[in-house]
């Protein structure tokens, strides 16, 4: 690390195992982070990093469907991403599911890093599968398991 570089730390409210960069976004450095908690509503954090100012902006979205194990950004549409998550179903069974989501067209990235306001995601589709481990976006606009 260079002498004049200052490390940057971003804290999450809950533990996370899912992180990806926002693909198809060439002007801004953005990342998607999915949380993993059993007791609370999970979240998707959209984090924007400005390396010139060494600052962060963020939006937090609710992910009520379950704990996120994987998150991936679409290379064709910067507003779309998928999550693979565990969801509880009656009678006390856990199912692994995958869904495609869409961020709002207009994002308010002026929210300070210490603000914890939550926004809604648009659910586009549940991806069909019997047992899903992971879905990956490909340039051919298809998803595979």
C-alpha cells in the first residue's frame, strides 16, 4: 500500500458472505453486498466508492426472502442482479432458491454512510430449479445452474 493511501472500512449490520462488483457500470465503482442472518430481514447493500475523495455512498435494500449465500450482477443490465438464498418453508424446511432483482432506475446515492434507511427491490423472477447451488449470468443473456 502506498504511503498516502488510507484504508477504507465499511461495516454491515449483519454478517455477509456475498459480494460482487456491479457489472456494466463503467463510470462509477459500485459493489453489491448481501447479508446473511436468520433472525432479521436480510439486506442488499449497494455501495459506491469514490477513490479520488476516498468516500462511500450507499443504498440499503430489504431482502425479505432469506439469507443471501451468493449475489451476482448482470453484465447486460447494471440495474439487475441475482441472489441465491436459503428460505424457510413450512413445515420447518429450508429451501435454496434463486431470484433476479432490479434496482430502481433512479438511485439516491447521497445517503450518508451512517444512515440506515432501507428501500425496496423489484422482484423480477424466481429462477426454476430443483436444487440450486448457484446461478451465473453469461453474456448470452442466459442463466445456468
